[in-house]
C-alpha cells in the first residue's frame, strides 16, 4: 500500500512531522509511507483559482493525494482549532474527486489538543466518505526534538504499535 502522511505543522522541528517520519521507518516494508510536510507552499485557496491551471504546488499536492491508497494526518492544535495552513490544504481538495473516497486516519503527537481532534474528525468525515474514526494512534511527544522522537518511536513497543496501526489501516483501505 502507498500511504501519504500529511503533517499539519509547517514548523521545521515539528513533533507531528517527526512522528510521521518515524511511521515511515516503522511501517512494514510492504508499505510505502511518504511524508508530505509542504503545506506552507500552497497558496491561499480561492475558488477563483480552480478555473484555470492549478498552481504548481497544488498540482503536486493533488497528485500525491491521488496517488496514495490512504492518508494519515497529524496536526498540532492552534488556538483550539485546525492550523490555518492545514485547513487551507484541505480546502484545496474539497471540490475535487481525489479526496471523496480516500481512506483517512488520524494520528496525534500530543497529550493535548482535543479541540483540534474533534474539528478534524468533523472536517475529514465531511470531505471523505472513508474517514475511519475508529483507528487512531497517539504519542505524547510535545516539546521533544525530532532526534528524541526518532529514538522514542524506534523502541520495540512503539514500533509494534505503529506497525499494528498501519496494518489495521491497510486492512481498512482494502475493504
Ligand atoms: C500559535 C499557536 C497556538 C497554539 N494553540 C494551542 C491550543 O489552542 N491548544 C493546545 O493544546 N496547544 C496549542 N499550541 C501548542 C501546539 O499545539 C503544540 O506545541 C504542538 O505539539 C505543536 O506541534 P508541532 O510540534 O507539530 O508543530 C499552540 C501553538 C502555537 C504555535
């Protein structure tokens, strides 16, 4: 299976992005997990921009969504909500076919952020018929560096948890 791991953080040292990179390492080699950490490249969405040729960054993003079997999304909470950059990325997909039946799951890199999780569950179930709320994997990684996260998530129990999560998601995607 090919998975796209979409980070809702544009921060260089993002815990969410580092967690998704660890997923790419821990997943069974049968699966490919590609991390997308470039939401900051996307211009601000406007329906006016959908009529003509799409901006290059949007074309690339849409192609990566189209080319994956499932989407794994992890995001920080900003001001009790979805960060603007991630909401903007989702807005680019809303009126397109690529997202409608795409399997989607959430991961989370913090012990906090219940509001962003609730909002993401609502938004993702709105844009896709195949958002799977039953599968969810969370690690408490807030304020850790990418190196600390890599080391923590490479521990056998955490690798197993990630591997099981990816297998469960792959089974959901195949259904
Ligand atoms: C502008 C801003 C607003 C934030 N608002 C919240 C918030 O409302 N609730 C919360 O729990 N954390 C909030 N945080 C903390 C981040 O959600 C938290 O540090 C997160 O783990 C960062 O994810 P990242 O490392 O992937 O960038 C905020 C951080 C920033 C920079």
